C-alpha cells in the first residue's frame, strides 16, 4: 500500500490530540469520519474513487485512516470503522484464523497487513491485523437461520476492499478494484463488485449470482446454536487456525492491543504518551491504547483522541479520563502543566501515564431498538429511557412507530467479534436503574444486569431487538463418531449412556451408522447438547477417541427445483498447504455448511447433513485415496440417503491423481481460481464408473492338508487399480518413508522424487512372481509370463498418467473403459520396464481381461489398492464387481491451448478422456 506520509506529526500511527486540531478537522456525523487536512509526501490513492491523489493535500480520517480527495468528501458512502457496529443488520460472529502472506488491507485501520501478524475470517472476506481484530464487530455472513427472526428477502452482504485489480463495477462498468488501498465493495454471496459511490444503486435483494444453482441457501439451513461458537457450527478446528481468542490474549505481552500503534511510541519533544484503558477488565488484562498528547491541550481534546483510539463514535463531553491508581480526573485545560515542565517526558518503556476512560453517566439514555421494520426505511427506532422505563414500556414506545411488535420481547444482543450473545429481558426490568446501579461499581456497564461490561468498546457493540415471542422446541443435532462398528441401536445407546451419562428424556438417537461406528443424537436442551458435545471430545471407547460435530438441519422442501447443492469435501493434508487454502476458498464462495474438512469426522458428516436432499452433487478435493474413501462411505450409507447416486467431481491434490486425469480434471491442482473450478463442475457431464470388491482371505495349508487362517478375511474396494509385486513394493517403501517424516512430503515434485529414489534401489532385484502365485480369470487358469509385478486395471491411467494397457488394437481384447464391467490384467518385468512405461516408450504385458479374478498367493507379497500399500500374507484374493456403478463428473472438454506443460501429462489426460469412458 502506498501510504500517505503527512508532514505534520499528528498524522502518525499513535492517536494524537492537538489544540489546533479542531481548526482543521472536518466532521461527518452520518458516516463517523473525523477528517483533517494533511500534507502528502508520498504517492497516495483515494479510498473512495481509488484514483491517484494529485497535489500535496489530502483529507485523512483520524479514526480509520480513510484518505480521499476534497471533491470526494461530498459523495462519501464508506462509513468509518467506529460506525461498523451500527451498520450491522444481522449480527453474526467471525471465525478468525491466521492469514496468508498475500497482500491484503486491514478492514479496521485500512493499512496493509503483515503475513505473520494478520488474521482473516474463515467464512467471509474480513482481513485484519492481529491487534485490530478486537475492534471488529459481528458483521460476518449469516449462513443459517435459528428460527427467531423472519426474513422475507435475502439482501446483499457488502464487504469493502480487497478486490482484485480486474474487478468491474456492476453499475458503471468501470474498474473498481485496487491493490493499493481499501476501496470498492463486494457482495460476499453473489460476488458482484461496485464502487463505494455506486453500490447503493444496486437492488438490495441478492440472487446468489452465478453460483445460485449449487449454493445451499442460508434460508434453508436451520441451526440452533445458542451455546456453540461459530467455530463449532462450521466444524473449523483449532489446528486450522481457528483457535484465536481475541479477548483472552496471552498475558506475556501486556501491550498486545497497542502493539501496532506503539511501533513509533517514543514521543517527540514536548509530547507525552498516555496509556488509556477502556474498562476495568482491560486494565486487569493490561490491554491499552496509546494516545500522544502535546502541551496546552484541552482535556476534551484528549478524551476525543482516546475515543478515536478505541474506535468509539460518541461525543467527548459524555466521557472523562480517570487516573489509574487514584481518583484524580482531568479537569484542567493544560494536561501537561502538572508534570513540571516539558522535560518530564514519559515513554511506554518507563510506564507513562495510565488513564481509565469512563462514561460520566446521566439521568436519560437513548437506546436503539431493532426489529423487522427495515422494509419501511429505518433500521431501528430510537427510544428515550428514563428512571421509570422498563422493557415493557420501551416496547410500548416502539409500537407507536411500528406495527409488528405485538407479542414481542425485548432482547439484548452483545455483538462480540468472537461470539454473539443474546438475552431476553423481563417486562418489569428497569433499564436505567439497573444501569446506574452497576455504574456505582465500575462506572460503566451493560444496560442489562446479567453481565458486566469489560470495556466501553463492548458497550458500543450492544444493541436491542424486538423479537417475536415463540414457543419453539429446541432441537440440536450432534454426530458422535469413533464408536465400535457393527453394533445394534440398543448397544450404541448403552455406550452413550455409560460414557456420556446423557439424560434419556432430553437425548435420543435419530440415526445409526453401524458400518462407520457413528450415531446421530437429537438433543432437546441447549445446555445438555453443549455438555455432551464437549465431553465426547475427551472420551475414549475401546482405546479410541470419540469425536463430535454440530450438524445443521436442511429444509430440503424449500430448495428450488433448479438448485442442485454441491457438497464439498476437502482433505487439508493433501497438496501441501493447497488443501487448507482450498478449504478457505470454498467456505468463502459457498455456504460453509456445505463445505467439510474430511479430516474432521470423515465423509460421513457431510453425507449425514445432506441425507434428506433429493438431489445434490459432490466435489472431492484430495488424492485418489481421498476419493476412494468418500466413495466407500457413500456405498456404505447410500441406503440412508434420499439421493442414492450423487455424481462426484474431483479436484486433484494427490501425487498420482490417475482418476482425475481420465475424468479430465487434470494431473494436479496448480492454483486455479476456485470460482473457475465451480463453473467447471456446473457444466460437467455425468459418466458411470465400475467399482470392485476385493476379498482378502489370508490362509496357509499345513503339511496335513488343513487350511489355517492367518488373519480374519477382510474386504476392500477398488476404483483405479490393484497391484501385486514390484509396483506395490515401491508404494510400500514410499508409504513408510512418508510416515517417518510426513513434513517433507508436501509437494508432488518431492513425492515423485522419492518414488524415483526408491525405484533405483530396486533396479537390480530379481524375482519370479509367476512361480509364487496362480491367476484365474472368469474361472479359467491363466499362465503367467516371467514378470515381477501384476496389475489389475479399472481405468486407463496408472502411475501418474501412464497408459499401462497401451493403445494397440488387439482382436483378442475389447477396448478398455471405466464402465464396461471388466478389468484388464497387465504384467511388468521390473523397475526398468515401469520406467519405460512412465516415459511412454513401452506398454505393459497384456495378460487377460475379465469380470471375475482369483489370485492364489503362495507367500507374502506387497499389494496396493489405489495407492494404499500393505504386506499381504499368503492366501486367496478374489476380485468381483461391487454392486451398482458410481456416477462421476467428467469435466467438459474445452479446446486445448498450447502450453509448456509436460507432454506426458497432456498425452495421458487426452487419451484417457477419449478412450477411458464409454457414454
């Protein structure tokens, strides 16, 4: 960001009070800005029109650092950061996590963020400095409803700034993006962009834009989340960056809130730094802001500077500064006179002067009551509160100006950026008396008597609502996993009772997923739901930890016929850090209730959430193993789904990505825009794919002819290929190396390098695989040539895109396809042969083609299924078709552009696209 650099010291980072400031300050009460004229010494851009500021003069807001032309002052639409709480329509808390190193602008102070000291909301486009996050308000996207408030129309959710440079205004079609300043507006649902001067001309109703056909509309999602944080509601785990507590910071840095302002904290000659606390709790925690003052400053100016430091839009005459550790208050027109001269300069290191910012208190207050009347023009109704005012009398005053408050309660909402807290007032509660009573203790408190204010900033984030009184039953759904599989409903209930001590009249089992070892609980009490949710995370059953997730309810009958929601699974451990960034991008573009971190609860959480939807599609972001995991769980629970065959698309994040290649999704994710990926999913075509069941029956024949079982039989499913011998041995060695040091395996390039290294170590090995096993295809014995590896192919892509079967025409075999109900059996003679196949110089040795395979192992061999290897004891292996075919999404074939990409990847993907699928 090209920051302005005013010549006057008053425009530095620390908030400054000057006796001359009132003469050059330009107030904008409606938007909350407090502008002053500054001299520019560096190239600077206007935050309103994003044009260059020609000349030496600009207008800078002393609160939020908004910079603009003088001509733009008359047409401003962007409100100051101090007014952000008053602009909130529906309060929704943010989910903060660490930001990446990308160039972003802070939405509070409007300055460029630093990668290591920046936070972002995991759900919306909010980017802030770590020490600015405490001054944000609950203005995140409303992604679900809780049944307490009706909504006739769905409005745009505007967020200012951080637009791409190519963004165009929806109204005037001119460029509105900027990477230099926080400028322009963007709807976080439909993604239209506008100038700050144009966005009010857009119709208020949001249609969800181009993604409407795959979006899970917030009005269709029900979630009672009173006792759960937003992190729990969206299943965001702390290791994904969601564990940042904005109010309970580490005590190791008492100036955490002031760190950014204190980077130039040493005062100039004749100035002094004041440490200002905005409440008793802030004083106890050591959270302060710095205010730089000069000599002969009126105390009202000092109070005004303190208010600006805490982004408070109130008038200075209603507040006072009280010295910490004493009862002295500022009453002199010259604050520094009592310091015995200009040489008595305190710095932050020496402690400085510490003051507490307090409200003076009065006999009358004006509160703003919000409700369902924004359609008539006003967002709230102002009500004067006197000594005898109660909640009932306030509602009576509101009823004189609004028609729909009959049967309403007065509800207080505290809009913390971390969590929104709601409390319903009793009709007889006297608001002003309670306020004055609490002020006797801490001089300032919340209007409600239930919880004290910890700071003036939090008081500024409290508002009142007139809410319809409803007798709505509480229903909270929890999904509990990690239980022993294949038990009955009664056995699962007994386990829940024994380990979680649930109350039977408040808890019931609604769904049982025995194959997955999971149950869904229906809770009729908020506190009981919260207790069970937290207790399950610390409980172990049969030495295995349980997990618990909050599950929303989807009103499937309210989803339009032309909408087919997309269920997204992301494996954050795949593709290095790309998986985490994809998870964030999908949450930001779609409803986060349709985006699932597969490492938290697996695929079952998403399938259970979408169980009643008659139609939906799935997108799996991960490697071939992740895709197989999702398809396996889908096969196990499809009988419980209303849509039993949802088509599945792929974003390849693994090393081989063979299935993604033949479905045209590419050899690997290389940073494409998520919006482009979603557009490709929207126009993708459906194709069928075979899946195969592999029965592994480990046994050995003793000398007396009896068969002794070495281990219980097990069944696995195959989507791509099944390998025996040398290729499985290489995969097993790679798998063991990755388990020893997983942090090194974060890129496809490194992973392939390890494969090459392991292969070179096996190049001189000699084996006689054909002597140690027998193969039967469709009931007939098939003799094997002299080979070291045997591979069963379901798709025409193997080992990161190689065509192992080959393209030669042979009258003995049919043309391979992923939906022909047949497997191809191919042999390789060793590592050199495999390398030649990878290079496109040779193909494998064609052995057979059939629908039923039986392999007899005379000794233990390494085997792999879709890249997952293990050592298989001697015995029998039977491969047969696994029920119905699965529906996959094949990317629409666009015209191929000439590129510098690898010829092998392009050849493999092209040949697989044309030969791999029969429509």
